[in-house]
């Protein structure tokens, strides 16, 4: 069943006679229609009429319309205006550019621009790395997309993807202090995307690839990483894998199982499923079976295969298990879903091993309704904010890039990914671990700092840092 969500919240401005019990009639009508009232504010009182703004969370757009009509049907109540709070938040975009230096005198102008800026330009010409000290490059990341695989929306193109990229940039700044800028490319040609990123690279200290469809996203990331001397990170792949690993490390502590002993089923063989599988194998997982719409992927399978799935076939499922997901998941200790809604049944969950761990991460609708699954699992996680244990990439990418920028990392290494996962998991102490608390809240300000410090140390240890880590670094809240 859908839940009330602030993303479907509306503010209804009502005008009605200022008499006793009128507000009660209105709130009762909203409650009877299953609306969740968040705030009631007086706007105006005059001529025996009162105007109020009532903010209500609905379950979806249609439910919001029904709530308004229920109020409109009340005698003597006029609906003056209905505002969708999500659209209001996006009016004019969510980002702006601000100057860090005042320009109030001729002296200010001559230093910030001509003629003083020429000396700075010559310094950078003589030493290109000086851009990291003398320009925005030291703290700026490009969030690059072609709009081909946006959230749960699919291939909606670059213009429609821009609000998501703005939101990503907002999270970079809020949680990591990183200045990120959305770059939405009007092409889905792999070569043109790579070429454009290479051309843009001198402005940025890192590139975060976002919402680019598989398998193209894998090739784009790998080739850019080889071409550029700044870190390139596809968050939909590796950010997801890092947070999944962090949550799984803690979940295994809760159930008392070891990673190298458990049977893991990953449902979804796209970029995220591949990255999760690679990272889990790297840290010691030995029994992994990956499924797609055709069922288990195994060496020798020919249906619906691609280069990503061929890697999966060669590196997992050593027992060559075949069949549909319902067969493969039987007896499994862990299910990790990065696929689509409602592919798992309650009977499937009941057939898993004792104390099963279930990560149903498809958004907005998980692989199984969490309310149906939770009575039969020990640890449940989703990608949603309205359930415990939210697997959210915001736990990773702000701190990851913060750490890489701080030491001017040239690329992302596997050790840096593992360090990020361990840092996220480590924010929750052994005494705080519970089945519904295996991953920190996205609002836990300790996370980004812990990730940044761990990633910076790993970059230095791996020899990919351009400078040493600053001691005692702390992200300002």
C-alpha cells in the first residue's frame, strides 16, 4: 500500500465563515479522506471570514486531488488556491552561483578581473596544477548525465533529468561541502559523451556520472578514468555498491553470520548489480548468484546476455544453478534487489535460510512490499525513506568526493570504495546495532566526515593522491 509522503504534499488555502466548529469540519473531512495534516496556519481574518492554509500529505497525485474535492464539497468552504509544495520548491531551480569575493571598488575589480587576473593566468599556464589552488577546480565536481536512465523514470532525456541533477548537486553541497554543477548532455552517443567530458575536465576536480543506462555507463566510466587525471565515479554503480556493503557488514553482525559462508542472491544484472557483485567478491563473498528476468545467470547461458552478464557468468554461480528467482532464492541467506517492483513473493522469503537479510532496493516500489516481508526476515532494508534501514547513496558520494578532493586524488581505487563502506558501517557502534538500525541515517553528519577521512587515507596509501591529507579535517555542518 502507498504511504503518505511529503513529496505529494499540498497546501490548500481555504476561506470560510469564522464560526465555531468550522475548522473541525474541515479537518475531519481531510481525515476521513485519509489525508495527513501537517500544519494549519491563519492567513487573514476580516468581514467574519477566516482564511487558512492547511498543509496535507497525500499518498499520490490522485489522492491529493481527492482530498481537495472533499474539502471543496463542504458547505460554505471556498478553496482559494491549491499549491503543490514539491513544485514550489523547484520554482526557478534549486541552485544558484554566489560570489565569494566582494567587488565594491576599483581595486577589487582590478584584482578579481583585469589586469590582476592576468598574473594568475600566467601562473597556471606555467603550472597547470595551480588550478587546484587558484580556481574553483579544487572543490568542484561535474554531475554528468544523458538522461537515459533516470531514477524510476527511465530514458526521459537531458532536460527532464535536470531537476534530479540539481538535487544531486544540492546534496553534494549540503553533506560534503562540495560545489557540484549539473551537466545534462543532449546526446546518448557513448563517444560524444566521453569526448565532451574530456573537454570539460579542466574546470572540475572530479566527475560524477549519473543516470546513464547500462551497459554504456560502464564503458564510459572506464574509458574516462583512463583518459583523465581526475577521479571519475559512476554513483549508480559504485555508490550503491558501497552503501550496500556497509549495510551488509552490519546486518551480518546482527545475525551472527560471516560473509565468506553465506549464500547471496543479487536480483538485477545492470550496472548496480554488477558493481555490488564485484565489490562483494572483492571483500570475500564466495557464494553469489545473480538473476535477471531470465533467471539465474550461469556460464554457458545464451539468452539475453551482454558483456556485463558474461563477466557475471564467469565470476559467480560456481555451482551453475539455473532457474527462476523463486528457485534460486530458496535457502539463501541474503537477497539484494536492484531490479523492479514485486518480483519476490512472501513464499520466496519464507523459503530463505534462517535469519534472512533482505535488501529490496528498487525505487519507488521495492521487489516486495516491506510490510509483507518483515515478519519473515531478520534484517530488512529498502531504498525508501519511510522505512528503517534506508540504503541511500547520499551516505557515500558527498564524503567520497570530499576526501578525494582534499588529497587531489587522480582516480578512484577499490581500496577507497572499501574504506568508504567500512567508514559508513563504523558510524554505528556495536552497542547501537539493531535489526532496524544497520545503516546510519542520511542526516547523520558524522558519516560524510568519516567517509572523507577514510577515503583520503586510502588514496594516499594507494599512491593516487596529489597531496597529503590535512590532519583533523572536519566538514562544517
